[in-house]
C-alpha cells in the first residue's frame, strides 16, 4: 500500500510538471510555428532573438559585460547606444525575417517586446528594416523593467483578448516573468527560451570589444571581430 501511495505521488508530480512545462528551450525559430493557433499573439524579443550586430561591439553580451564592469546601467546604455546607430545588424537565424513576414501575411498580431530603451526606437526600426523586418509595434521598456508586467498592460488595452500568447526571448528571466504574468492573468501562453545566440554569448571576448570600441571612438569606423583579433596584443 505504501508503495502504491508512493507511486501515485510520483505520477501526480509528473503530471503537474507536464501541465506547467510551457517554457520550451529551442535553437530553431521554426519550432514556434506548430504552437501558433488561431488569433495567437506572437511576441518577439529583439536582441539575440531576432537580430544581432555583425561583430562583438554593440552586442547584448557586450552590454551585459558593460553593466558588470561599470556597475552602472545608465553608463552601459550610453556606450551601447552610441554604437547602435552605426553598426550593421544580421538576423540571429537566417530564416527569421521571412518567418516573421509570413506570420504577418497570415494576419497574426506580431510585435516586438524589447528591453531596449524607448529613446532608441528610430534606430531600432532602421536596424530591423535592414533585415526586412517591420513590426506593427515595438514596445521598448528599458533594461530594468519586467516584460511580464508590460505584456499584461498591452493585453489590458486590447479590444479582444487573444486565446494564446507565444513569446520568444533569449533571456530566461524575461521568459519566466512573462510566463508568471500570463499564468496569473489566466491567458494560455507558451514561452520559448531561444538559444541560437548562446554560443556567441559564451564566447564573448572583452578584449575584442575593447579594441573595437577604441577604434570606433577614434575613427567612427567599426571593425570586424577578425580585424580586431589581428591587432590583439
Ligand atoms: Mg534578448
């Protein structure tokens, strides 16, 4: 009897784990597609999800490094922003711009929810346009706000609530915050912790970024990682 009780407890734990396991880990953007049903809202993070700079300077991992190094989010934002207007961007995954275009063409509500500051919006729009991405809306909240709360605010302004929200972000904290907020609001939600940029984040080299920053500040030109590596002492 004791063994049966034990077994039942395990089964219950397993089932409840399944029910709440809506954070899906993926490196392939197309994995979101089967989860998008009628009238689903599809919400994308931008940096390291939709796009990334073509070099280390200006990357999200460089921003995180700057915050740690300077101990000041404001200082990090200032430096990071100074690069954004000048850097070329590329999609994290080649097929993502077309995937977004196709969702839009099918009539889904697709928008961006980014930790970028609002002040960068016109630059952000240009960067996305260079990849062929045009979001009907970009919600910029700054690096210290909660994406879950912001999404709830968006939902509170909607004429009709979506039956489901699919959210894609490379950062675990945002994915978790969105899951918690939407669960509380009782809206069906599926989050993707998107890891296609993880290898680059892990391989971040502060010396490369420092050489690129110095060169950029002296000349206004952003050199590539291989060019920076060639001048490494
Ligand atoms: Mg991101």
